[in-house]
């Protein structure tokens, strides 16, 4: 609690500087519609304008530097733990990430920390609250043993003890096995006002077999419960993000009405050619995804960090899927899914994949992902009446995308962030 108190004092001090103010940023190259335009821009009461106001509080000469919108991370499990507050928010700001989505949150942590992130002087965070799954399904093993205070080394010896434990139930995960579970538990879930909904669908073609096996974390929702959950989420005007594994999961989630995929299908495939068909997406299914306007977060870092039998086949698989999806007009977002880390590693994976132009990468990092996290806000563009949030770069990222690492200034609501 002392760490949280210190952080609140710090951002409250910074917040005192966030009054209403008119600032001119002159001699800038501004990213507009995929190209840089040399012009001045004004932050008027925290919003962009290209019209000079009658009075200015300050003028900042950017000397030909380049302005782009900030980055966003659409898949984390960060910032719902008090001990992260001493370093993670600042680390996100340092790399230019202003918007973060936590997909499966510890509810007690969200209640404690959400008010902190509602201030203009720090990053903006949205939370899904608990993950929705079946009994003992993923993400049970990502939370329960840690809540029990168990070191990973003793998990095998403590398997039965873990299986029976429910210390983090309804805080980090909610089990939904039956229609009665849905009717009993989801009203309370929605009453806590999550920003989005996170569901788990894992090898759903074999849901019944997985439900009755002894392996914890090896299952997700059944298809009927998935459909009912999505129906109720839509009634609350909430987008649904789905963890999926296989091509079958991908298709069934699209048919059920999922809005976003927290991973690309096959992100966990090990590259073994014998099992490749389970993860390959046909043109017909991909066209359906495009028609439904679903967004996909590839989580490349996770995909490449899995134990691999054939890394070359895995890279070909990832590139093939993303190129096809991109060329068909699909929405690709960026999210790291890297616990206790920020977005920079995932940005590098996108760059290293070498299948996106600099313009395409900037659209993913700076526009499409922020809008997916906060769809009702005017962010992701340097445009009249949009929030005056931006990064200043020394070099032109359209000439070398690595220029996004050379941030010389970060501005939120018209104020320079330290």
C-alpha cells in the first residue's frame, strides 16, 4: 500500500500541472493520412486544433521533428498488482505506450488501481476483469497456484491440493459450465463494469473429453456457454476478446460473435508439420473473419517463445496467415502478453517479421490498436478535436521504422510527460 500511496502522490503532483492551457507546437512534421505534412498544431484545452487560438500560453519549436500518435498494447496481464506501480506505468510511458488493455484482471487489484489510471497524468488502462472459462480451465493454473503461495517447483507434488483450491475464484477467473452458472454468476460480473469481456476457447472441438481429463488448464468454455456469454456481453455493449488455439476454435468464435482474438490461431503450434492442419485457416473462414470485421492480436513474442520442433515452419506459418489476413483487409492489432514487461519487445517482433511497411506498422501501433481499446474516444490520429496525445521523433519513421525508438518528447492532453 505504501508503493501505491507514493505513486498517487507523484501523479497528483503531476496532475496539478494538467490545467486548461493553450500550447503551440510549431515547425513540426505531422503524420496525417499516412504521410508527414509540415505544419503547426495547437493543443487547446487538451484537444488538437490546426487553428491558432487568440491566446497562447506557450510555444514549442519542434525544429522539423516528426509527430505520431502514441502506441497501445492490447494484450497484457499487467497493472492490476500494486507492486508493479513503482516501475511499469513509467516504463510504458518511456517507450511511448499510452494505452493498455489488461485481458484477465484480478478484480481486487482493479478496484484498488483503476482510480489511479483515470488521471490524465499517467497511462490509460482498460480492464476485462476475470477471465471466463470452465472449471479448472485456462487461466486457472496461471493464477490459483500463485494465490496459494506455491513455487512452480512444487506444483507437481501439490497437484491435488491445487485442483481443490478456489482461493482466486471469482477474483481472477470465473467458472461457467452450465446455463445455471451463467444466470447465477454473470450478473455480478457485469455489475462490476468491466471495459471488455475475455473468454477462453481451447481445443473446443474436444471440449467434453478435455473437461473430464485430469489436466488442469487444458480447456475453456463449451460452445453453448460461449454463445450465451457473448449474447449477454452484447446486451451490455461490451466487446468480447477470445483466447483461442485451433482453426476450429477460430471459426466457432467468429460464428458466436467474438469481436477480437487475443492470439492468432496456431500461435502455440510447435511447427510439427503433422499437426499443421489443426491450425490452418481456409480462405473461406478468413473471408468470414473479414466480413465480421474481427481484429486479431498475433502475440508474436508468445508465438516464437513456445518450444518448437521446427522454427522455420512456424515462422512461415505466421507470415502466411498475417500476409493473407492483411491483404484481405483484416484488422491486425498489437499486444504483448508479456507479464511484467511492456510493449517494446512485441514492437520489435513486428518489425523483424518484415512483412509490413512502415505505414502499416504505424497504423497498427498508433491507430487501430488504440481505437480497439478505447473505441469511444477520439484518439489515434493527429486531427482536429482529437485528444492532443502524441510522440515526437527525431527521425522520419516512414523512412526507417526504427525511428520510433528515438522519442524526444511525449505529450498527453497537450502537456509534456516526463
